[in-house]
C-alpha cells in the first residue's frame, strides 16, 4: 500500500544496532515512512539508553510514535501510522 506521496506504510525495518551512531538508521527509516522495530539487547545499557533517547527524540520531532515492546525492544512509527496496544495488566487477567 502506498500513500499519495509514494511512501510505503507497510514496511517494517528490524534493526539491532551495536553502536550509538547506528541509531540514525532508525530515524531515517521513520522519515522514509517505514515502521522500525529496534532491538538494543546487544548494546551496553548506557549506550542503549543514549540510543533510545536519540531515536525517540528524532521520531518525536517528526510527530511519529513510539512504543516499548519489551526490555530492550521498541517500535517506532511515522505520524500517519497509529500504534494501538492492549493495555491489559496482570491484575486484569486474574
């Protein structure tokens, strides 16, 4: 599916950076109207935090959205994509 400007909204890029400077790939992918799953498990925790802060800021500046999926896994989407997540808690399940 393409948007009127030719961008594809049905593409998902999965990235597992090992260095902070590779975080720019995630921001650029969102800028190109792609969704990004970013896995930071291979990074030093402090560098992973810097990377997530950088990517989150870049995506926020483009009116994009983000969602934490796991301990070191994040989803980023361009502004025209809606992220909806079930907010069910353990208390609701019991």
